[in-house]
C-alpha cells in the first residue's frame, strides 16, 4: 500500500459524516467499516469530516484514509484532491473518476463513448422542467450530481402536468427517459465484477426504499438469464475502467425484460457504495465468500495516493 508505514497495526482514519445531504448514511457506513477494520486488526480513528478536516488529519497522521463519505465533497473529487494535496493514501476512486461519476451527464458521455447502453437524457433548468414537459413522458427528474436517490421525481406516461419540484432539486437537473422493468446492480472489486443483485421495492427505489427497515429486499445473486447477468457484469467492469475508477465501485441498471438484451441500460456508477454488512456491495462480496471485515481490509490494502 503506497505511502503506508511499516508499523504492525496500520493507523486508519475512517472519514464519515461530512456536509452533504447523505450525512446520516455516511455515518452509518463509517461506523460499520470502523468496527470491521478493528476486527481485522487495524488501529482505527473515526473522523467526522468537517471543514477542519485537513488540520485534523495533519494531527492524526494516519497511514491511510478510508473514505466512507457519501454525496457532495466526499465522492465528487473534492476530498480526494485534499488527500492528494496532503500526500495521504486513501481508498476508492481518485479525483477525476470521482468527479466524472458524480456528474451523471458527463459519466453518460463517457459510457456512450465506451459503447455502453444509456437511457436518453438531457439537462434543463428547474423552472423549465416545472413549466412544461421537456421530454415526452414517462421520464425521471433527478439532480445531476447527488446520490442516494435524493430529489428524484417520476413523471408517469399519463401525466397531464409537469412535476412541481421541491427545494432539494437544484436549479439545473437531469431529465431522463424512464426505463421500466427490473432494478439490477453489480459491484466491481478492483479488476473483478461480482455477482448481480436484483432489488425489490414496492415502488421506485427511492431514499426510503434504500435505507428504511423493510423498504426493499435483495436477491443476491439475481435470478436472471445467464446472458443478462453476464452483460451486467461486463458493463459494470467496462464502466469502472472507462471512468478510471479504483478499488470498489457499483453500477446500477434497469432491465426491461420484454426487450431482451436491448432492454438493459446502465443508469449510473457509484464510486462510494454504501458500506454496512447488509449493503449491496458487501452482500455481493459475501456471495463470493468474502466477509465484511475481509472486504474492508482489502479496501484498505488497495489504498494509495494519486489514484
């Protein structure tokens, strides 16, 4: 691990919390990862990442920073740039890959160039989206640079009026063709794609379906035709490589099974997947025989600076 000292128990600063709308999710991920890393034998310091983060890390002098932050500043290249400036080894993707993945429109441009299937989309002013249908329904409105399904609106095919968006939607948002069908996801662990998980939710897989108890269930591995499962794994690995991701990432898909292989679309890639033992990526690691503690340890051992 580049930049790490030779002490027997490496000191790991687990970065969590932060300033984004996904703060609570990050705190949950961070605490779980911190516990798993202690179980694996690391010296762990939990760091709630505020505006004094640089000073706190200078005082702690960790061997590696485990990035358990979610949302803006934590997975959009900002904290990655800070860690590189400080010369600290850190986990997950680097500055450019993180920034590209967080910007859905730019990530889609990269995916198209790599030959990956993406749903039609456009960026529009919030005022315009609320004034008229900027795309023929059905479609989805979502922030271009947020995660965890914050601020997502589904506009049905029979909707007479455009959506009235809340304050959580920024002044410019993405409008994306709605892809019906099954919700699938696949993680990449370094240079290997894991199994495919199907997510079952009563409605849209929104913030509450993701994080509320009983909001959704998972089939891991998913019951899919072999060709579709292999396509998901192939697309996830190609997306990971096209953006230049490092360590762990997770790609999300929708599959309209009525259309067969032509109905499979990659929606986005997450460079900071949720990290509790029951989160999607740890479940996929467990399906391959890797415990949560082993997964967290692998992520730490993969850390480096200038990723």
